[in-house]
C-alpha cells in the first residue's frame, strides 16, 4: 500500500509517498520539475513487494511547503537525506528523472555512504550553452483573467508527451500551476549544478537511460562520455512521462539492475 507522509522541516512541512516492504531493500524516487511524487504511483505499484520505496516532494512541489529562498541541488539532496533519516532509512538505491536525476547524482557524490546504486532517467547532461538557456525554458504560466494561461501551460507540458492520457496532462498542469515560483528556482538550480562533474565522480553502480522521444535524449551521449562504466540505453517509443506510461518497462529495468548489483 502506498501511504502519504508529512515531516516537519525548518521551512514548513515536507510531503511524500512511502511504500514499505519488510525485508526488501530501499529505493528512493526523485521527481522531475514541475511534478511531484504523484508521478511515481504507477511505478511504485509496479515495483510493490520487490522494493521498499520512498518518494518525497521537493520543497514547493506537490504537498511540500515552498522553500523561502532560492533552491539548489545541494539543498534538494539534503532534504532527501532528512526524509531518509526521519524514516530510519540508512542506505538506499536512488532513482531520479530529469531534475531528480541531478539530485540523485548529487546524493551519490555528497552522501556516498547512504547511496548503494544510482539510476538516472533522462540525465541532464547539458553542455554549457544548454545549461545557460535552461531557466528560460521552465514551464511556467502566470494567471491571466481570460484563463489562457491554462492552454499555454497545457501546450508546454503536452509537448513532453503528445500521446499522454489527458488525465496525466491535467495533473501535471495543476501541479505546475501550484509550483510556479519553485519551478523557476528548480530549473535555475539544475542549470547551476555541474551535473557532468557529479556524474563523473560517482563511485556506485550507475544505470542511465532515456526515452527516444524524451526532451533530454540528445544529452545521453554526453553522459555516457563522462561515465563510460555506467550501463546506459535508449528506450524505444518512450518520452518524458516514461515512468507513468511505461511503468512495467521501467520497473523491469530497475529490478534487473539492482538485483545484478546485490552481493
């Protein structure tokens, strides 16, 4: 059963989802921006019983209160550590999608004793010019009286996956509208993070993949270049919502990878 949790933090409350599985290793799921732990419910259902899972909402996303200042990937990673500590989780594999991939790599390098393996979906391995341009691409729409901001945001998010069920796109629009300031800050945080340096410094086993229709598919070769020992692959017929639309596929990749890494 997937349960919700709240934790008191200095800036307010953290919200997330947790799915215990006694005797099974932990897997922590880190979401993209703008989204929340809700994006992982299909994947958590697909993995239920095989892994114990924790999926926190980043500050300002989902049910978590916003951070009072600028976000950074260091800060997001430290909030994950706080969630692990609160639930008594000592060591975990980490899975991150887009923004979550940047946080996962950061965790692995800055808190190596807490991370057993790293799985990156759509790793943001951006060259300098793309990092500089990233904040302006944040899917944000300010409310206007005629409601046209909804259609503008719908178009931005729908472009990630044109075949997504309308209910999925509706959820993402609602999450994005509630996280406008945090989305801008999260995109800036990823732009400011030297993801390639983090990736090159990871010592744990790494699996990287991206869908062939993912907006970050072009970045996978650069990630492969700095992490030649990582397993990597491109998934056919998969886009930016692969965790929701192809949960059984992603669950199989995760389970096979983590099972192979067990001593």
